[in-house]
């Protein structure tokens, strides 16, 4: 065991720890206020999850040390990663640091370069348009569920191709919400409770097995022999893209990689990609639509930008780089609502972090939500302000926007996420001229992501009626 590299001081313990439970009651009852309150107690704060201590990093400079400069001292691991590994297996998000992670990341990197994603964008746009145009007008809808469904459908089309059987998409849509709920339960409960033969634990294990069966079917579909010409009809999709390109998916990159992955590895990576793409994307879009419905000026600027870039026609892939305000709205949605609120690493040796001793094997927790609500970096952090991300103001936030992580474990799918988010939000706004919140304002609820507890919106074809003399439109820069 290596000794600490510097003299350290005692690490403060967060108040409110209970015997046996530690801070589990706070993490279960009011996780977001609890995690953000830890900033008041120092740059590194101890909490207890059951009897196990964890070290929460509240200073963004120290988080960068954990993720980037001293990354070998803080391996991917900890209670949350252990819980995710139950159904991710050794996918890219959960596999231990080392040769396997490096090899798999290199194999998967070509899937997520912008040029490759661009080949899937027409199919993604078509998928979104077909779904959102089918919504009945003026009917309150569960927006979080809708956004997860759209994100899942779009990602399945991108990942496995446009010819994936409908029943697989439906089964994925039904299964994923319960899997995510079961996973967060596994992360906050003491480990001995998650191993008991309780009904909830059994149900979670059954759902994980079913998810793997579905992924197997999707992989088998991609690897099945191509039917002879004339045996199947042309798939629905973009008529300007060749049929073979429509049916291909990003996952084909792995299926035909020079270094082939085992079936188990393919399964693990598919589950990792699906879960990462659906929950975070659906959460971000739901909050974005809520904020747009509550901020008329933001909505006007979004619609003005869309009208200027693609007037009177559907969105096209080439338009995406011309929508900077749309991206700022999405980035501010990610900033304000997470989406991740607690991520863990494991200390690989005794270290001193911010003047505090962290023992080998300890869980080290960092929170994008905590950093992205730091008033020192984001004044008035509870205010929705897309202009935080203008070229003039964005440098002030550098190092504190960590929604995609940082360092060698930074999210490989960041390029895809921005493209998917812009496609879905822009297509909804093009399809529906008016959004109406039909529920009470939602409350943020920390599950795997920071999701709305309950929210319904109605979508209307008629635009908002404006009073005489009111500004009827704005330019994309926000001026009237």
C-alpha cells in the first residue's frame, strides 16, 4: 500500500448520518438538496451509504483531478458502477480501466464520429417526424414517457437499422423504465439488502434477463442473412437513401470490426449504449420542452432560428450546424437538470485529495448536478438562461459542465447525443406551433437521471394569439 503523498487533514462528515443506514435516508428522500448541500462543508466531504464511507468531491478543480490529471488513482468503480454492472455487464461505461476498456473504446470510436452519425441522420429525422406527427392535438401527454419512447425509437433505428421488427422496439419501450427504477434502488440501498431474495430484487433480476434476451434478438436480426431480392418489401424510410444504407446501423461497425467482440461483449455494449442514450436524452428533452413552455421569449427565439434555417420545409441533416440557439437551449437544460446527479470512482491507492486522506478502495463520488448548480460558476443557478452558453460567457463555466464526464472515460456518445437532441427538439417545434403545460409544474426527482416527477403537455397546431403591438417574431440573435 502506498502512503499518502502529502499531509492530510480530517475529512468532514456530512451531518445527519444514522446508525446502520448512514445517509441512505437522505439519498432516498431528498437526494438533490442533500448532494448540493455538501458544498457548504468543504471540497471533499464524507458520507455513509449504510456502513460504507464515501468521499464526495464538491470542488470542480478536485473533480478534474479525479477524472483527468490523477485518473489512474481513481478507477471506474464504486457502488453505483457495481449496480449498473448488474445489467450493463462489462460495457464501455462499467468495464474496469485497462486494456479491455482501451480496446473496446477504440473499436467503438468510429461509430460515433460525426461523419458516420451523419449517415444515420436522415433515418433519425424520419423516425422522429413519423412519431410526433401522430400525436393527437390538444391532448395532455406524459412528456417524459413520450421523450423516452422517441429517444429509444430513434436510437434503435440508428443502432440496429430501420428494419428492426416492431415488437422488439415495443418490448424495449415497455421494459426500460422499470429497469432504470430498479437500478437506482440497487445503488442507494445497502449491498446486503440488494442480495436478499426480496420480491423487488427478484423482479429486477428477471427484467435484466429479459433485456438481455431482447438485445440478443436485435443482434441476431442484424447478423441474419440478407433476404434475396424481391423477398421483402422496401422498408419505410428516407426515399433518397439506398435501401441497404437505411437498413444498416451504427452497431454494424462492431459486428464487422477487425477485432471481433464475443457475443457477451456485444450484448454488454448494446445495453450500455441503449441505456445511456435513452434515459439521458429523454430526460433532457422533457425538461427542455417544459422550460420552453414557460419561457415565451426562449420559444420565440427557437422558432425564429428554425424559420430562418429551414423555412417551410422539414429539418435536414445539414441544418443542424446552423442551429446554435437550439443547442444552447439544450445545453442549459442539461446544465440545470443534470442529467446525472451522482457518479462514483474507486481509489486505487491511499491518496490525498484536496488535503484529505482517501484510503485505498474507498468510493469517491462526484456530481455533475452539484457542479452545474454552483453559483460561483453559474450565477442564479436555478434560472433557465440559454445565453450562459454564448461565446462570451461560456468560458466562465469551463471545468464545471460535466454532464458528459471528462478524461479518458468521457462519454463516447457525446456527438451522437447532440445530434439526436437537436433533431428531436427541432422536429417537435416544427410540427407543433404551440406547447401548453397541462399539469402542475414538475418537481425534479433523482432516479438514474434527474427526471420530472409528473408532467403533461398538450400540443397544438394553432400558434399563440398575440396582443396588438406585441412583438410577433424575433430574429435568431434575440432581437425584435
